[in-house]
C-alpha cells in the first residue's frame, strides 16, 4: 500500500492558506476635524444646499481605482472606500464648504437664511499613487430666492507621495481646494451678483 506523501492535515492547511485573502483596508475622503480654535466667529449671511455629487462611471466603484500607465486602470480589491464614492464625495465637500464659507449645509431643512443650491459633477477623479490625485469638476451655484447663478469648471491636481494613505490625503486636499474656489464666489452670488469664475 502506497502512503500519501503529505499528511491530510498539511494538505488541508495549504488549501486554507491558498483561499485566504489579503486584509481589506478602508478609506474616507472626509478629512479629520480640525482641532484649532476658530478665531473669527462671524458666520455667512446665507446657507447652502449641496446636491448629490455626480461622478464618472469608471471611478464609481467600491474599490480605489488607480491609473496604471497611459491607458490602464486597476481596481484594488483590498483598498476600498468606507461608503459609496458619491456619498464620500458629498460628505467631504459638505464639510469643506461649511468650513470655507463659515455657514452650514441646510439640505433637508426649512426656513432660515437665504440659500444657495450647489451642484458639483466630477468629470475626472484620477488616482496615481506616488504621483498625483486629480479632480476635474463642473459646478454651479444658484440663489434659491432670486435669479443670481454662476456655472464654472475647476481642475485641481495634488502631488502625492507613495502609498494609498498619501493618495487619499491628496484627494482630501484637492476637494478642500475645490471647496475654496466655490467659496470665493458664493458670497457675491448669495448677494444677488454674478461674479467671474475663479482662475
């Protein structure tokens, strides 16, 4: 009788090891809350509503999708967003806009101050680890209690270091810069004027 070369327990252990997957890491686009005291407590004389953020279909995945070479993209099964990307983007932009404009997102609330409706659509959301994080967006502001409105485009590119933490931090910075550009013109639109788009 020929005995098997490997004990059954060893074969079973090897099979389990082959089936084991790499640990999954989760990321958020919402930057940590600042711990610095706010010295200027003056708030804006308006509030805003941020509509759902549009995102390109190729980036609308639970995984981080990174660029590889000139034409390739790769979804990373072990690197994932903690929530659907559209929700992550809206949450991050809402927080960044509230901070940049010193007002609050009044989406779903009634009454209160004059209100701006903000619509953001991302045409590109590119991730290149060790190189850059890029967002290319169209966005518009409209005063709900008047006729003032403005439509603009922004492209923000942030250099990033190696690693996925650095990549996500780059996207956080890019979103904060986008919110800053929107905030530059929010006050004039809320006052009923039509300023030029930020350069």
